C-alpha cells in the first residue's frame, strides 16, 4: 500500500475528502497532513479523522531538510490540497512525478503566483468566462506549469457570483481529486 502525505494551508476540505476516499481502498493511505498555517482548520479535521498532522515554518520548509527528510521516511506521494507555497526544487527532485496539485481553474488560464482561491474566481468573473473548471497536475519548478493529468469543466452563467463559481469548483474538486490520485498511483504501479 502506497503512503500519501498531504500538504494543506487552510480548512482542509479537500484533505478530508482524500483521507476518507483512501480509507475505503487498498491502493494507498494518508499517513500524515503537513500544514504551514498553525491556525488552519485542517488540524481539527485531522484530529477528528485520527490522522497525524504537523505544523512547519517557512524556514523548516525552504531552508532546511527537516521536512524533506520526513517525507523521504513517510511518503510515496505528496498531494497539495490547498497548499499555497512554492515547492522547493529539492522536493521535486526527490519525488519526480510524485507530487500532485489541484488548481481551481483550467490551466494555463488563471495560473501562477498569487492565483489561488477567490483570486482565481474573481478573475474568472471579471473576464466574463463562460466556463471554468479544475486542473490536476504534477508539480514542477514553476507555479501551475507541471504536466496536466486531468481537467474537468463547469459551465458558468452570467449571473454566477465569484462565490457561486467557488461552489461549482469545490464540487468538481470533491468529485474528481481522489479518483485521479488513485488512477495515477495504480498506473505507476502496474
């Protein structure tokens, strides 16, 4: 069984969904959730789900090997579920094509530094897009530029507010993210 470590920065709804999904499979299990925000709600979710969690600082993440060494001991795959920091090159080299992210837009549109959460949904609304969606992709050295694994679309109405757009995206994330992760793991281990 493969081991998944999730990185999160916020509420952890995607992390919880992934944990619950893999609790019902023999493909992989989530062994730990790592978070860079000591006040994030994801810690409450982890406690409720009996999943080990750990807070880390920017220095521990970017300027030391503390987190990387922990990952080498505990992870086969790293999943970014609402994680907002750029992943160091040393992580990418240690886990080639084993770090997967989800982005709340149809990349390459609305990607890059600063394009996350409501920033994306506000931009989609301002540009009067008629559709948006999610992109699940490998992580590389640049924000949101890794190879695309999967995209799902949703139609937008001119009356959709950024909040409604966010709800449509959240639905797609919950529906597809765990399944795509499992497909990648199964394909890698055929």
